[in-house]
C-alpha cells in the first residue's frame, strides 16, 4: 500500500519563536529608554519626572508581547490539530480503499481454488495477509502517536521556558522601576539624577540582554521534532520490512499449495 505522506510543520511549531524574536522590540524599547535624551545627564533632564511614563511604555510593550504570544499559540494549536485531522482522514480513506481492493482479490482467489487443499491454502493465505496488514497498521499508529506525543511535549516544554523567561524579564523591569522610584523618593534633585539614571539604565540593559540570550534556544525545537520524525520513519520502515516478509512467506506457501497451477494466482 502507498504510504500516507508524513508532515513536519516547522513553520507552525516555531510561530511563538517568531513572535518572541519580534518581541525583542520590547527589550529594545527598554534600551531606547536608556539612551533617550530624557535621561541625558544635564540640569534639564529630570529622570524622576519622566520615570513613571517611560516605565509604563516598557511594561505596556511587555504586555503586548505576551498578548501576541498567546494569539500565536492559539493559532499554532489550531493549525496542528487541523493538520493531524487531515492526515488521519487521509489514512482512513486510504485504508478503506485497500481493504476493499484486498477483499476483491480474496474473492477472485477463492474462485480459483478447486481442491480442498487449495481452499485451505487460500483461507490460510487470507488470514496471514489480514494479520500482516493489521500488524503493520498497529505499528504505524503506534509510531505516529509516539511522534505526536513527543511534539506536544516539546511544544509544552518550550512554552513553559518562554513563560518563565518572560516572567523573569517582567520581574527584572519591575525591580528596576521600583528601585528607581525609591531612589527618586529619597533624592529627586538634579544632582542625584545621574546616579539614578545610570543604575536604571544598567538594570534595563541587563534585563534585555538576559532575555535575548535566553531566546537563542527557541529554535532548538526544530531539531527535536526532526529527531522525533526520524524515529517515527524508522519505525515505519521496520513495519514495512516485517510486512514484506510476512506477505512473501504467505504467497510462497499459497503457490506451493497450487503446485502446477501457481501461475494462475500470480
């Protein structure tokens, strides 16, 4: 039987990674705040006056990122579910087609059996072929289920790590803001501004760099899914090999039973 085409939806699986890559604009925004003229170390640059508004820009950007991430995940789940459903439907249709064809062949073969030995051989052959088909299908289904479970596990792990990294980013930004606010509450004078600014900028830069560094591992899921696919395909090939051996043995036994009439059943 013709093997149903398998799939590797790397684009779908990596959708949240794309969002997060684009989401680096959030730390970039943080960096921008760190370099804007509002924070220039001059008498006219009141960091404490602008801190609240600028902090809001950063936290809003992070909130927007998480919203886009949620949407990307929903779309990813929908696409993955639709692709799997499509594949399952194709597999079912293909199996039904071959079940019908196989039964037609069995009926023709039964008509050619004229002696008791030949009839017994046909019955044995049909049972062997049916068993071989069932065994191969079970192996395929098991390999496919293992593959899908592995993909789901990889996606879940990636999402958990991303959520953790976003939370770390958020906490770092909040801490930087809180520290700056406390410093401003203690000394909001022009003289104290440069020190507050330097600490705030350094904290935001560190948060951005940490987030960017953590994001470099996002594309690892592609190689993990590839490995799962290779394991699945290896299982498919093993099932095909076993099926071929079983059907060859069954055909040989059938031809032996038909003896000189073997050519009539080829």
